[in-house]
């Protein structure tokens, strides 16, 4: 019943920027935390950044100073602004939403490919 739709991925040169967006379907529920994860081929999925309902932000070390997560509650959208991109940032980026009704649930987006290469 809950869908996360991601967009903004693509090919970018090293040092370039990219902005990812994730929109949650309009279903009545409480979104507790929204986050971005990434997974490179052959590697485990890792947290990139997250933002809570109170506005607290947490970043992975590799993202600090380069990436910015923001949330648009009115549009149920979370963004990830990525600057100074490096080839090591190449991965599939996934949006995750922790939400609740009476129980707690987790929903994932389909993922969007980010490739940093010349």
C-alpha cells in the first residue's frame, strides 16, 4: 500500500553534483524516519544519510560535508543533494521510509543508479 518512487540518478563526472528525490505515496500513516542507502556491486547495502521526523540528520562519514539530506513533509518527499561526487560513490541508491500505523513498517524504493565516471 505504500510506494516509494525515486528519481534523479544518472551519470555524472567526478566532482559533479546530483540530486536524488524520493516521493512517498499519499497514504495516511506516520513517517518516522526517511533515509538514503546505497549498494555497490558485491558490497553490502550501507546507510548514506537519514532524517527523522524531528529533523535530526545523520550522515555516513563518507557523506559528511558533501551530501545533504532534506525532507519535504508537505509533498512526502526526501531529497539527497550530492556534491563533489567521486567514483567510489557509484552505486544503486535506495530510499527507505520507516513508518507506522498501529505497528511499525519499513518500505524501500526501487533504487536509482548513480554512476560517477569520466
